[in-house]
């Protein structure tokens, strides 16, 4: 496939997934050629701070980079940034860039991520109606925030709530509109939703739940949001945070099996043996669960990047990790481990009124999910219990006089 | 530049130069040292950048914040000297420090 007879790994997508894959390939001893292609003009960077510390102006853009520029030179990783991969020529075994340049591969890794879902309503085209995926998006949002600015956030998920917290810190007035009867409906439990809503309200955020949205209205810019019940909320800007869709068009174009993402096996192989897919774009059978999942989570993305690197270098794969997620809102640290399948009981440990507690979710006596707010020991204990599958009596989980070390041993 | 050695669980040492003011986690990651994962990029959420500091260096490392203490409370490794390397900021007194990387991160 290439003139020097050295193996060539090409990675399309220079986000967390792509950025980590190339690093782990070298860490695991891959001595062939590595090419990383990304359509953003910046080096791979951390996305989580875009709604938090970066948006608040607390950290620099440079500090977001996963690795400094020198890393790619030292590790001999070829970069094509600000470059679009146009298509994959599977028969010829090369990627075609928008420029026409062809890059041959022995192994191809698709780490193309996801793009923000948009709303099918009038007015989403206004330039002050924004979504958040990239640094460019975040810069746009930052420009719209400031004392007295009115921000309407559509979507009570993590992006919405994190941006609400940041917007309040910057002095903006914030209203969050959520379609469901509660916040974080898809990703967190009712006690956690209720706690977060109260906390946000105490910080001055207004909520409309069960909110249907008719249109975003305005002349040359969005000026108000019209709800189904006839209420019109005036605004200076709108942030739409209603989820993300996997960016799988190139994969679909070459006939890779897809279904809400590129379908892969436990080793992240797609239906083409030379092509891997990881991260937000990949739907993979999780080793700990009996189902295929598309997890939007930095730690899961990292786990998959390691898996691909292990596969390519012939290294034994690491033990399966318990999926986990985090969200920082104000000075609240929310850490969640596990997925809530077949939950049949819920136990609260600690006191929500003190903003320091955990909610354990059990299935047949074993912890399957833990949501911890300002409670890292409970998070790590829960994660250990999820991994071990050790049965724990609910009274002991709720009893804060029983040390977690003892419970999880 | 401050010289610090990270020792993998299996014994392989990595001695690197760290500019003053950089976290030891970032330096380890920049040098692709195995065993320091830093999933959360230094926001004290993941606990995957843990290192062991020898007893005689623990005073130099400085105090743990309350959040770091909580993050390490359940470290399950026993004994003192476990720190989150994202909270260890390189300074002249660290020169020559040897850090052990644990067998596994949480």
C-alpha cells in the first residue's frame, strides 16, 4: 500500500478520539507512519472546558490542546489540520482530501465525532442562534454573553446546564427551555434533576419544563422565542443544546454498516476489516453490557482509542472500563458511573440539602449506576462496586457511618 | 528546567525536563509516559493521573486541597504519598524527584 513498506495508520478526525489514538499508537510502540486529518484548524483539544472554564475566560486556548505542537513533531505524526477528508476509496486503499491529495492507509480510523442536532423550526438560521461543539462555536457564544444579556437556552441537558451556569457567572440572564417534564431526562435520575434545577434556580436561572417551541422570531437577528403555549421570551441570543448526531456520512458513502453511528465490534472494527471507528461516531457492544451503545463520553472515547492502538500493535486489550461521565456546574462536581439498565431500586447516601450526596441505582441488589454530587469517594466506591458486581444491602449504602472502603472491599 | 523521573509500575524509568509552573501530569502526558491518563485534562474529576511520592519528598509536594483529598480518599492504594499529578506544579524543589506510577488508575 505504500512505498516504504512501513505500515500506515490514517486517522480522520482530530478531536479527542483522533488526538488520543495517535498518541497511544506511539505509546504502544507503533513504528509505522501516522497521519492525522482534521477539519478544524487547531490541534486536538479538550472540548469539556468549552462550556465551562474556557467560556468563563479562566483558561487559554493554548491550554486546551491535548498535546503541544512539539509532541506531533517528536512523535512523527503528520498533521493535516483545517483539511477536509472528502471520501474514502476502499479499493485503492486511500483517503481523498478536498484538495484532491490521496493518502494511502493500511489501517484507517474514523474519529469524526458528532455534530449538533438542530431544531426544525423557523429562525434557527439567525447568527445569534448557536450550537456548541467546537472552539469556533464557543468563541461565538462567548461574544454573546455578558452582564444583562438575555440568553435563552433550548435544551436542559449537560450543554444547556453547563452553559447556563457559565452564563450566570458572566452576569447574563438565563432561561432554560426543556421539552421533557424534567432536566437531563435521558442521562440522569429524577432526584438529581430536581436537585440541579433547584440549585440553578437559586442562582437565578429560570426554567420552563414541558416546553414546546414554535419558532425563533426576529428581524435580522433572533429577538424572541415563541413557545407553544403562546409565551414569547425576548432574548439577545439563543443556544440550542438538544443533542448530537453521529457524523457518519463518509462511512455511509462506502457502505459501512451504520445505525445511529458506525457499527463496530468490541475491537472497534467496522464492517470493513481495515477501518476502525471510535468515539461519538461509533456504536459498539460494550463489554460490560449486553447491548450496543454509542457513548458520548470522553473516558469512553479514550478507552476506545487505547483499544484501537492495542489492536494495531498486537497488545493485549485492557480490561473493560465502567462507562463514566462528568459535569461541572457552578462549584458542583457531578460524577456519574455506570448505565441505568434494569434498575429496580434507588438509594440516596448523604444529604441533598448540603449539596453533597450520591444516588446509587441497583439491579437485583448490585449497584449499576452511581450519580455523585460533590462526593468523589462515593463516585469511586460506586464505580468499584459496579465493576465487581458485589451485592450491597441498601441500608448500608444509605448509612454514612459505614465507610465506603468497607462497603466496596 | 526541573528534572523529574516517573517510574512505571513495571520499573521502566522516564526522566524528563519540566518547565517551572507546568503540572507534572501535563509534562508526563506531553512525553507520552504510559500510566498517566488524565481523562479529565486536569480538572480533578477522573483520578487517573495519580502518582506515588516517596516519603522524603512529601513535604516538598505541598498541601492537598480539600477536593484533592476527597478525590484520593477512596484511592484504595493504602499508605500516604498518593497525589494527583495534575495538582503538582513543578518548582525548583522538585528537581531530582522520583515518582512511582501505580499499577492501575481508577
